[in-house]
């Protein structure tokens, strides 16, 4: 019975990965030249940064980076909390 559970889990994972790979291969990533032109034209005056990469990362994408770091912190804290045995807490 334990052997069959492993095969079923592996099969489901392979099917899900196949679907993800199919959608990645099927959907083209369209290039948006308007956003590039906007960053080049307004990047210096909106962010006061001479380096365009820094302007995009620290100003336009700041909230995205902040929430990614917050999710990583929550995930690590959750794993650390689940890894502690009950005897260690008392």
C-alpha cells in the first residue's frame, strides 16, 4: 500500500509539472517596448537616480521586493516553528 501511494504522488507531480511546462512553452512572453521607453524617459526625474537599474529595482519594484522578502521570512519562520519538538518548548 505504501508503495502505491508513492507511485500516485509521483504520477500527480509529473502530470502537474507537465502542465506547467506545456503552458510555459505554449504562452509566448511578449516584449513591451512602451514600458522600456517610459523608464528611460521618466526614470531620472521620478526617482532622481542616475542608474536606471537601481531606479527600477529600488523605486518602481520596491513593494514587490518587500513582499517577496516578507513571504520568505514567514516561510522560514514557519519551517523553524514546525521543526521544534514539543519537549524543547517546555
